[in-house]
């Protein structure tokens, strides 16, 4: 059985909802979670495929509590086990882990607790599970279920095959009374079938969630100046968590050094570092004292931080599965996040060489090599296509893409939805559908010049040499080959080296030029080259549209009603508490919970209960401290507290549901009064809202209606003063602006100017 549907919370066993509410503070379950939990309770083998951030962990955490039993979770990394146990214990959930990082006393305590059934979950690595007689201990217990995380590692068709996972097949033989539940974020239909076969699952309930992650904005752009491009992307995410993935260890170190030299709080991470060095970097990132980690793929599988707001690939990953999993580390809290891949045609050739060299050294079977090359070709195809990224990824994993509905707020009835006429269509969350790419002018002529240069050289040369000739360089190699005498010498001298290099790679990607895959690759002509020179084939070069990075649908809605300064204030409190307790910051509260607090502004325990993601244990442990912080913050700024949960309230923000003003009657009334130019005090009295709430409505009104003249709210002199301060300090947090202006300009007027500047920059 394979299912991709959604289970209504109303149909879920009340015991399950009670447990979820008590430990995690959730009132509902995500798609397929209820079915997966039911399989665990019914002792039916299952394979659960959910994208990263889809809530897989809850599927194996809930059953043992409901059934009052001990389950074992096989997990590949110590850091992942540690973070999960820390998070569960902070929620009051009894869990433990067995791994090599424990002291002998802690290891003995975990084993004794397991034998006495003091825990509901025990986490363990596959190596420790199979070795050292551990299964002999388990055989004397009444273990009824095993959960296998990262189950794709058992398949050589998967992107991260690990031979030790194959030993897990003995679980069904040694424990016929126990059910086995496999969990993974990325698995094609072929990999799913292989997992079922390898583990020997019996009558397995195969539950496949939607692979699409609508809260992620995907961008695949040509790489022409790696470090500068990475810096520009990171600066779109000040003080937010960012992961930069590189292929080699050397690249992680060099990129991190450049970032630090440019004032970015960054560090590198790779498998060549000592365990202590890796731990310090990982702990700093989890504790929010480090913003950016530049890493190889060695970093990430064990990272449970849910508020990563950006993932950057400095080069193409070798499979779509890797890309899906690595980008999936962004936005695991369901909030908006950006994923940017800097691509060059040379990436595929580099990976192919590494795959073949590694296979030769390891004497891997030919079928494994063929599988890896096939996966690499799929990834290269994704990078070179102009198809909606969300659609392409969903299709690769065997599902039909369902684009979000048209935005009711722009009144569009066309088949392709757009956001307020800004050219946003389709998914509304990738560079293609956000209209961020365009054709380079004179593409056909430039292509002919490049191909003609290759033809006139008479023999194959590398891309670097071709670029030097077209740029008119007089290097020793150019002079030695007398290529300065070619008619194509300097023919494209107006183009930058890196831009021109990218164009040559685009011709390779489009099949117009051939490029060898050896250690010193050279370029040669083919039949398509001749067609281009004759004008029988038209080439289209693609380049990023200048200044066209736009907000995705998710970003449009996720901050609605949230006071950003209060959110940052609560982040600092979270960081301080995490440092006190020596746990990662996300163990205290996730960003979604903090945004919900900054939206509702609960100043007492009764209202704190309404906040998304606060269970009973955390309410008693932390609720009072955060409520006091909110009360003091709001009192100091004249802001109201305990706001009513409005259209967005404390529910999960869904990027697919853009909300028009009409969805909130009070906001709709405020919009009408803004149009008439009525003062904010009168509007607040009329609609029964605090002036701070009316101020947020005004921000939204200015951005949504594209209000050009804001002089009725801010005079010209004040506008200029505030705009200058924002230009210097940015607008992610307005507190520094307020303080720089000597607290003379009210927050409401600063917000008006910020909203107006955002509106103008988005046009």
C-alpha cells in the first residue's frame, strides 16, 4: 500500500493528540503522520518517506509513549542522536542514547535504564546495534518496534549507500514479533522498493508524503565570482543561520576565510578536522553564536537546527537526492528559507572524475558506478533546465506537482497566478517563476563568435585558453600558439572573464560544444556547433535579471503580524537560556514559536498556552520567563499585549494560502480608513485594535497597495532622516534605527518609512 493523502486530525485517536499536545504543544498532525503513527501502534511494518522538516521524528516518537513500551531507533550520527535526546528531554519525554561519546558511567546508566524500561526511546547507531552483543540484551526484553532513520543508506541506488546498513536485514529474522519502520527524506520509487526488499519488510505500509517544500525558494544561478556571490546571498540573511556547501575541504577553508575577512561570522567544517574542532563549530552553530558554516557534506545529517534560513551550494551536488536533502536543512520549521545553487558546467565533469577515481580505488562493482553516473546526470539536467524548480524536483521523485492557487489578493483569474502584478507565477518560489532570469541580448551572435573561435584554433584547447583569446589576452600561451593573430582574438573583450567562461559552459550544457571529462578537459566542435555557425540553430544564453531577487510566497506571509524587534528580543532571551543550560538554542523554542509569541504577545501564562509549539513541560518551565520578557518589552514601547489570534494567529503558516485583507475584517476596515487619510488614533478606536496593530496594518497597506505618497503619515524631513539611518543600519531590526535617532522618531513612523522603502525596492 502506498499513500500520499492527508489524515484529518478529527479522525485521529484522542490518545495520540493528547500525547502530541502534552509533549510538543501541537493540536494537529501533518499529512501522513497519523497513518505512520498508527502503523507503529498496530505493529505493522512501514516505510515512511517525508521531506526534511516534514515531521518524520514524531512518527516514531509518539507510538512508544501511547503504548507505554520501549522502542529502539537506529540513527547514523552521534550528533543527531544527542540533539534529539536533548530536545525530547526538554519536553519531558523519557529518552536516551547509546554511543561512543558517552562516559562508561553514562553508558552503564543508559543500559540499566533500558533494562528497567525507564525510557520510551533508545537511540543507537547501526554498528553498535549489531556489534558487541547488544542484540542479545534486546532479545531478553519485550522490544516491539525498531525505527530506522536515514533508511535510504541501505540501497546502493540511494545517494548515500552505507554497507553497515545492510546488516539491519537480520532484525526481521531475530525479532519476528517486532515491527520495523524505515524512515527517509529522499527516495525515488526504485529506492523505496529496494529498502523494502533489503530490510525484508512484511506487508509494509508505504507512506509517501509530498516531496515539494513550498516554503523553500530555489535559485540555480551561473557561478562567475563564487566568493562575491556567496557574500551577497548571505547579506540577505543578517544574523540568520546559513549553511554553505562546498565539494572539497580546501574550498570550505578558503571560502570561510574570505567570509570572515568581509565581517561575516563564519567558520569551516569538514571531516579532516579533529573531533573536538568539529564539535566546537557544530555547538557554536547550534547555540546561535555562529551564523554561517562553510562545510562539505560531512556537515548536516546530524544538524537538527530548524531555523536555517539559507542553504548555499558553492558548486553542484552530485545527485538530486543530495540536493533535496541538503536544501531540506533549510526551513525545517516550516517558515520561509532560501536555497541557492551556484552552477558551472565544469561541476559535472569534476564529479564524474571523482566518482570514477573513487570507484577504481575501492574496486566498486560496475553497476554501482553506473548508478552514480546516472544520478549525476539527473542533477546536471536539473541545473541546466529552465523548468520550475519545484515542479522538476517533485517530478523526479515520481509525483505530480500541484502549484499553489492564484493569489486572491491580486484578483487574477489567469491560469498562472501572480502576486500583485510583479511577474511572479507558477510556484512563486523559484528563480524561474519569480522571473529572476532573462535571455542575454545578442545571444545568437555571441554564441557564433565563441564557436568560431574554437573552430579557428584547429585543435582542442581548454575553456580558460578560449576565453583568453576571445578577451584579447597576450599571455605566453596565446602568443606561443600565435592565437593573437586569429580574427577572433579580442572579439569579446567587452565581456568579463568569469561571465565569458560561464557562457562557454552554457554552450557545453546545451550540447553546442563537446568537453572531455579527463583531468585536463578540452573543448571541441560537434554537429550542433556547425548548425550554430550557419545560423540554423538559435542559442539562448541565460543570465540573472539585475536586482531581481524577490520575496517568495512564503516570505510574503510568514512575517504578517509579527513584531520583528520583539522577535529579535526573544531570540536573545532564547540564546541566553540555551547558554545557561548548555543545550542548542532550538531545544528551547523554535523560530515559529518565537514568531507566534511576537505576533500574539502573550504577557501571562493563560495566553502563553495559545502559542504554537509550547507543551505542558515547557509552559511550566519557560512560559513565565518569556511572558515577563514580552510584558516588559511591550510596556517600554507602549505596545498592547495578549493580541487576539487573527487570520494567521498561532496556526502553521502555509505558503500556499496568501490572505487578502478581506480575510480579516478589522484590517479591511483599516485599509478603507487609510485610503481616506484618517488618523491612526481614530482608526484604532474604530476597529478596536491597539495603535501598534494598526501600525502593522499600515505597513501591509503601503506594500500591498503600492502607496507612492506617504506624506500623510511622515513629513519629508523625517522621512529623509529615517531613510538615511535605514540605509546605514538596515531594516531587519528597527531598534538600532530608533536608538540612532535618539528615540525622537516614533516607531510607527519608522515602520512607515521602512515599508515604503521595501515597496519601492520590490518594484
